C-alpha cells in the first residue's frame, strides 16, 4: 500500500465526509471502509437530520431512573447486565457528565453543526452531487397522550434561547399535515428545520464521491497499529502496512475495542438500536414522524417502504437482539398509522450508536499520539453532524491544531 497524507479508518458517514473533504482539499487519502457497510450504524439509522428534534443522549438523569427504565416492561431504553459489568465506568461518568449535552452552550454547538451539515447536504443535492432522497420539510413529533406532549413542550423552554424553530400542533393540524396518522394522535410538535435522507443511499453515494475526488477506498479492516514513541507509524491491514502522515479514526462504536489493544481506554459505548423496513404502501408521509412516547421514528422511502427505528440499548458489541425487538417496532408504528400493523417486514437491521458519557462527540488529536485524530462518539446524531465533523477533521489536519472546540476535544477525557 503506497504512503498517503492521511489514512482514514472507518466506513461510516463520519469517515465518508472526512475522506471527502480531505481529498477535495488536495490531501492524498487512503480510506479503509471495513468489509460490510451494513455493520455501520450509518447504514440503517432513522435518517433524521435532527437539528431540533433530538438530544444526543436520553436523559436518564439519575441512577434511580436507569434502574426504573431498565426494569420497565416494553421500555425502549435498556441497560444490559453485561454492559454494567464491563462498562460500569462509562455509566458512572454518564451519571456525572450526562447532562452536559443539554446545557445551552452544548445545544447551541450541536445545533450549529446540524445546520451547517444540513446546508452542506442540501447544496450537494442541489448541485447534483448527491441524490439520497433528501427532504427538508421538518420532522413531526406526535403524541398519543396530551400530558406527554405538554411535558415535551415544557422541556423545550429550557433550550428556547438557542433558537430552535418549532410549532405546537393540535391533533387535527397533525392529520392535516400527515393524513396517514390515526385519530389516536392527540397532538404534536413540528420541528421546522429538520431534514431527512435515506441513510444507506447517502453512505454509498458519499463513498463514490470521495473516490471521484481522489480518495483511495479499500474494503478492508485495520487489524493493528504500529507505534513509534508519540506517534503511529503504520496501520496493519491483514499483514500489509498502510502508512500516512496523519491517521483519522472514525470507528463509531468499535473505537473502544480497537484502541484497547494499545492500552487506550476511549469512553465510547455501544447503544444498540433497530430498524425494520416494511413492505411498501401507496399513501405517503411527507416528512419523518417521531412517536413521542416510545421514541420510535418513522420515515418513508421513495418506493413507499416505511422504515421504523427505535430502542436505545446500552449493551456490548457481541449483543444479538431478539426478534421480538422488530415486532415491537411494527406494533408501535401501527399505533399511529394503523395500516402498518399487518404489513410484512422486508428487512430488519440492528446497529450500534457510538456514545460518549457526556453526549458530545470527540473530535481532535490524541495528546499521546500526535498524528492520530479521533472523530467518534456522535451517538444519536452522527448523520446530522457528519459534514460539519468532516470539515473539522480537515481543518485540524490542515492547520496542525489539536481540536476545534474545547467541548469536543479528546482532552476532556484526558486522552
Ligand atoms: C436505530 C438508529 C437510529 C439512528 N437514527 C439517527 C438519525 O435519525 N439521525 C442521526 O443523525 N443519527 C442517527 N443515528 C446515529 C447514527 O447512525 C450514528 O451516530 C452514526 O452512524 C455514526 O457514524 P460513524 O461513522 O461514527 O460510525 P459507523 O457508522 O458505525 O461506522 C463505523 C465504521 O467503522 C468500521 N470499522 C470498524 N472496525 C474497523 C476496523 N478495524 N477497520 C476499518 N473499519 C472498521 C465499520 O465497519 C463501520 O463502517 C441512529 C442510530 C441507530 C442505531
């Protein structure tokens, strides 16, 4: 393998935008994408470009709540026993730091990254570089119980100063926007700024685009790291060596496992989520819908297939989800769009969100390894923040700086 300016490791959406911006800026890029794109969280996620809808981490807030959520039957939030035993340290840090991502300055930063990313994707669509079924008609959060809607609206007051644009809607207004919704829906919130893309389409199209601007793409995995004092001098790729000036790691939820081999504990935990794709229907959703109570996300492809995503299960990478998770998703979807109840599942998928204990991604250089840049830990918003992250990675390499923002810096975890 010839020497590159930058080796990018990880074939998800963060690796994709990092490789694209680096190659477009003139760097020689070698990009290891791994063997199977379905293994990336970027493949099967809900596709929300969630400028206003999402918080990066669910707010467990206290240990008591974690226990209550975990024990509750049918809860979409789960914490596995194996996770508690193997990653108790992550959980403890989360209890301490988990609310940081809901502080106004963090929400402002994430919003800025989300908006910048949405605009970048929109421009790429408008100029014909991408065609990932993009829409920008907002996202609708609907509630079955009005008291739950009121609670959400109350919660939004704390971030109102950040400038999120939303409208609270009655049940009739929700159904006027989305006629497929059932009479059980009691109201909702339209997050006007949000967008949507088909996640697998944008991922594959970005791979092609990165290649078109000069990145060399290898469908291979990094199997080891060669170290020399305070730097990496090569990546092992099944017996061959890939060498570069700088190494970008965008390994998502695989990060912790990968760096353990050199004794670095990077606090990125896997939070499993699942998506089912149902057989196509003729009626159309104009925008993605989130069911407030169950946090289940619905979106529809151009071919009419409804995609239903949900769950947040802190577990280990070897977790194998039971089939019941997929049936549960279809059931929840049927509560707001009754005709989905009897549809067949044509594809089921599970993937790992890469989550840090404070809910913010880690983007920057490791202090122990001066030529290693991490771009990991985007948890529930990796697609939403991907272009902004890619530009940050490019900026760090171009300027030789350590990071672009203290709230995103690896140093906050003493890395
Ligand atoms: C059910 C679900 C719904 C979601 N919904 C949304 C949403 O609506 N909006 C949103 O913004 N985000 C959403 N997310 C989160 C989003 O999917 C992630 O934040 C994002 O995909 C993370 O991207 P990534 O590139 O960091 O990691 P990944 O996409 O996981 O990519 C990591 C890559 O590293 C590769 N890899 C692993 N080990 C190696 C190795 N040794 N060598 C080379 N490559 C390796 C893997 O094969 C993979 O390609 C959702 C996630 C889930 C699970």
